C-alpha cells in the first residue's frame, strides 16, 4: 500500500518539518548508540490510514535494547481531501517517547503537530516534557533553559499549561518535572509560527540527547532503590497516559488502524500491585477503566507491556470511552481543549 499525501501546501510544509525532526532524533540516538558501543537501532514501521487513501505514517521504534527499553519516534499525516463533509483538512505530527534502560536517564516525550481545517484555519501543538525516575535538578534546569531560549516569549505560558496538563489529580502529583505545552497556537505570522515549532522541536531533541549522553558516559551506577523508583515511575507514566492523556484517547477513538503505534509511549514494564493501590482513588467511572487496564496486563510483577498487551490496552480504552463518553471531560487539558474526535467525525 502507498500513502497518499495531503494536497495542501501548508500540510506538505508541516510534514516536511516533522519528518526532518524525526530524522534528526533517530540519527542522534543511533549516533549515541554507536559511540557507546551499542548495536541498538531504530527500525521503521509503516502504517496506512484506510489503505493509504487518507495518509498514514512511519514510526521508528526500538525495544528491549541495552540503551533504550522502549522508544518510538512516530510521524503521521492523516487527511480527508476526498471527503468534503469532513471539516478537518489534515493533521501532521511527530510524537515521540524514549524510555532508557538506565534508571538515572530520564524519559522524554516530544510532540509537534500542525492541524489544518478545510476553511484554511490551522494551529500548532507543541509539547516537550522531561520524565525522570530519579530527578537530576541540573538536567531539569538544562531542559527548561533550552526551551526558554527556543521560545522566550511563549515560555511562561507553555510552562504553566504543561503543569496543568500533566497534573494527576487522583495522585496529587505531576507526570514529569519539566513541562512545555502550547495548544492551538497560531498568530498572524505563519512563518514565525513554523519557525517556533522547529525551534522548540530541535531544542527538545538536542537537549535530551545531550542529557542522555551525560548519563551514559557517567561512571555513576544506579542503586537498587533507584531501580525500584524507575519501575514505580514507569507505572505512573502508564497510569497517566491511559487514564488522562487526551491525545492517546482521541487517537484510539478516531480509528483502530495504528493501535500499537498510538501505544508506543508505554514503558516496557509496570507494577500491577502499585496500580491496584490507585483504584480506590479514581473518580467514577474511571475506577472501572483502571481495573480493566490492570486485567489486560500479564499476571506478573513487573508486568511486560509488549505489542500484544498494547493491543489489549487500546481496546480497553476505546471500549471504556464508548461506554462512558462523558468521562472524556475528565481527561487532562491545558488552556483549551481541541475538538479532535469531532474534527475527524
């Protein structure tokens, strides 16, 4: 199957950007692996929306290596050029998550996307967040400093939105320590907006790779307590993504043609016992969602989250929100909530 691209010039321009960011990140990670004497690489996996008629994407993924436990660098373009009844013209995005093996190396999530409506209006989403199991304040400061340099005028707003979005009410804490989030961002200067998206993406990628390099080249070894903290934090990450993350949920509700790819942000192992302790903290009907997610995991601790398990988890999330559509309102948001599912309907 061949993916048909969107006909819009601005969509093509956005796809060029996110594809360049994808190449930049993959090449930097593989260069670091070579430097560290690792054979781990990222392999391309292609998927098609409606057999390519409405686009699709390519993700570079890796798993169970000596440097990265789970990693996915996904680029997609979905469009509805041939469906005049759809308000959405195209959605063009890079969404990436890296979970290193080393407990002292933070995970990272980066998302840059351009959404374009058929009336010509469009907006950017820019997200970057550092997710350490064992925080190094110097790394947090370095990540923030890079993003502030990349987006000086927008930084305070993006930091505040990120802290709202990644807060977990049931647990009274955040996912991650350094958050940057601009939602529905658009000004009268399209070229400046495009340059900002590039600047944020490049800064997040380059800074993260440098932080990862620092950890891998440090002689410091993780303690047993730090290893345990990594499993606990990966469990928290799993919990936040599958019960609060609006992007994951809307992706699953829009279509079922890339479930494993959409679940690419999940870490390799989680603690079922820890998840069980959070069930009673969930507001109705979300406790049912968490119980079903736990039931979809292997009956071991730690529980392996492989491709088969990801497919089961995707089905759980999709079925839950089809049964309780009102629960979508309980998911995370920044200053605004884009009508993603409605746009694709």
